[in-house]
C-alpha cells in the first residue's frame, strides 16, 4: 500500500506479567471458548495488532472466570498458544511445543528455551498437542518475553505438578542466560 509508517514506543513500569506468583506457584490456565484464528486467515508468525483482538477476548474470558491466563485451541481443536506465550508440555522426559501450523506465534523466547533445553540434553520437538495431552502432561510451562518461563499449575482446574523438575531446571538456566551469566550464550544478550 502506498502509505507512510509512523512508529511510537511507550514505556511504563511493568510488574509480573502473569501475576506476582506466576514464577513460583505457576499459572492457572483456562482453555478458551474463543479459537485461534486460522493460519490461512492471518499468518500466525506475524506479530500484528489485529491478532491481539483474538487474544484479548480469550484473556478477558479467562480472567472473568477466575483464571490467570487463557489457552487457545485452533479450529481443529489443537493447542495453538496462550494469549501472549508459547506452550511447552513435558511428557516422559520429552518437551513438545506446538508448530506454527497450529497457530502458534513464532516466538523468540520459544526458540531460546528450546535451544537451552536441547543443550541440557532434553529432547524437544514441535508437534500437535490436544486438550488431552495437556491434562495428561507430566508438567507444563509457558514462555514469553514478559512471562519468562512460567510453570502451569492447572489447566481447566486439572492440577499439574508445579513447578516440575524440567520446568525448574529450564527456568533457572533461562534466568542465568538472559542476565548474561552463561558464557555459552553471551552473544544472545545485549546489555542496555
């Protein structure tokens, strides 16, 4: 389109994105009645303003029902993502995270956590996840720039081990990495 682009950056104090207890006690997820838009309607890899409407509807629904966060399924009933975080499910020592084709945002933190986990000797794959996979998970966590690595305490009131040993180990290593304390990943960090 023949138009100009203006950019604005707003800064304000920001508390814990998923609540003060998210990193220690985990978050309570509700599977939303809103579905993640189809990847043929909007590219999920694009972080665009319009996509936040879908997430906002789901988030409000979850908060109004007493949960911390919403999880969106796609039109096929597969896990896409949360409203601002990518999802990881641990089962039998393996981590599974939804692929872009399921409607997940291409997350920098998702890629970072997957690389850290692999370097820790944990098998990580992109794969489709169902609602049942969440309920049967050995443990689960969500990741994002603001959320960091946050354990999931429950999905639809079905409790999960929280935080599990994999979540704890990855969360601790991620914290060291983003603070520039791990030589192996120093090139990932730009101090401001």
